[in-house]
């Protein structure tokens, strides 16, 4: 019985050390990989401009990336805009914490609405995680993963 308890203790310690090593690796990768590349001016997406993204200023309502790797990118809000990591998203963002198709912006008769598309990390509007489609307007900030996107309306 004593031998069994000793083996169980050793197995538990081994699993605990593996868990600590995995967590340390994730934190290390998160802190050093993205920040060093962005400080050095390196664009991890190859450095070529994304043809889906438009200039920052326009007369139509638009989404502007205000925090994240695509800071300064903007896209006009027309019909429906899907934000996510997937290359076929309307606004594709380079964010490991965003889902492939993370959030959807669309318009009804009154205003723009943002809806989470079943993402793992959720969608946050003005600091509050949303659980259902939520109205957004000029100045509202939507957080998708670690990317903050501001709604700008004329």
C-alpha cells in the first residue's frame, strides 16, 4: 500500500511539472514572439498590404483597429462585416486569441449590431462580454481576442 501511495505521489508531481512547463512555454511565447516582432517593425503577415483594408478616413461608417497587430487598419461598414483570423473574413486580423470567424457586424433599421459567432474567447463591447447581438454606434470599442476595434460613424 505504501509503495502505491509513493508511486501516486511521484506521478502527480511529474504531471504537475509538465503542466508548469507547458504554461511557462505559452507565457514565454506570448510575451516575446509578438511584441519583439512588432517593436522591430516586422509585420508577421508578410508585410504586404491587405487589399480588403481601406484607408483610415472616409465618409461612411467604418471599423478601425485601435489596438493589436493591425493597428490603424480600417474597413467600411457595409452590409455585413465578419471579423476573425480566417483569410476569408471581411476584416482578417492576425490575433491568436481570435477565432477564425469571431464576430459579425450587420445593420438593421436603427443601427449597427455586433454578434459573437460562437468564438472561444467571446466578444467584448465597451468592456462587457456580450452573450447576444448588441447594438453599437459611434465611439464604441469592440474587443475580439486581443484586438480592439472602434466603430466610427459620420
